[in-house]
């Protein structure tokens, strides 16, 4: 995003500071573009945690969840007190009147094989799938389960108890029966083996690139029109309009991104990233 923000600074310099709001407006549009094109990654088979009962070796999920059964390998993560853990489901029970904080809710109780570190009320669980075979040279793996929704640009999280976590991008995937062959864009590494476990992860993009650019352009035109109307129809001083615009646009930009650095990361390397970094 530094390239986009630099354009705003350049406009202020070119206009000799006459229109103080131009730089802030360009910053706002850059932040909006990053928000519109934000990409989320989440496991296909996941569920939100209602409660963790460490001593009872239980993880309670919201509502009725049918995607887990005894023998499944799962990963608990995202808790505030309980540590991330790799677990095996030993039993599944549906509870239509689970009591929590004096309320009765529908829940699914997973009994697991290990004791978690602490009780918790936050986190998620995702299902692992075993690796049937792999070819390091061709960067391909075959995992258990049919995953027809897995496609190019999704990801696969590969986890091993001792070797850690790898996050690789999917080049292609083909489901055949109860197995799915996945070709990856990254190297599996010399330490990869059939003992690793895989979590298919879905890529979710908020807006397409054309739609995001159209929205940002439309917002820019509307704000420019507003400036013109305030000066010509309402007879406000241009300096007042631009100064107020500077404050408003800067404040909105900071609120949108929570004062965090914005950018495309590893996304859009072959399209918008080249424009934003000035490497066309």
C-alpha cells in the first residue's frame, strides 16, 4: 500500500498544499481497496467452540454438528487459555439442552483422547486428514477424504507433532472416490513423510478485483462531487472544505484499519501488487 499512499503525498506536493484533503483521500481509497480485497482463509471442516472442559477431556461445539465422528483427528486452536492441541475424537454426543451460564443451548460434545491445558470458552476445531501418499518432486500429495470444493489458490495446512506446521498453496486438486490428489505450488521439504496430517483450507476473497476498483472509483467520484457542491452551491471556503476533508478522511482511514499496516501480502502478486509497489 505504500505505493498508493505515496501517490497521495505526491498530489499534495504538486498542488503546493492547496488541496490538503487530496493526500488523505487517496489514503482512504487505498485503505478501502485493501479492505474490499481482503482474503480470509478458514478450514473447510471447522466448528466454533462453546466450551473446553480440560479435566473431562471434552470440547463442546455450538449447535448440532454432523461433520465429526469417533476416530477423527482434530486440531483445537484459537483459544485464550487452552493451548493449541492435536487430538483424536473418542466419542460424539448431541446435547439439545446443554447448560452454560444459566442458559440452555443446543450443542455437540466431543470427547477427546488428551487433557487440554485449561478450561476455555473460545477457539475452533478443524478436522485433519491423513496423507496416503506423496511425490516430493512433483509437489503432490494424496489425502484421505473427498474434497471436491478444494481448488486452485486454496491452501493446505500440513501439521506434524514434531516438525511443526507448513502452509502451502494449492495449484490443482482432483477428488477420486474417498481420496483427493492435490498438487501444490511450494516444496514439501525434506522432512515431509506420510506421518504428516493435512487440513484443507478455503480461500475467501471479499470482492473481485474489477468490483473493488469500481467501488473505489465510485467513492472517489462521489467525494469529489461533494467537495464541488460544498464550494459552489453552499459557498463554503475551499480551504475549510479541504481541511475538514483531511481530518475526516484520515480519521475514517485509521478507524477502518484499526491503525494497522495494510497491504496485499502474498495476494495479487501478478496483478495489483505490481501496481501498488510501482513495479509495472
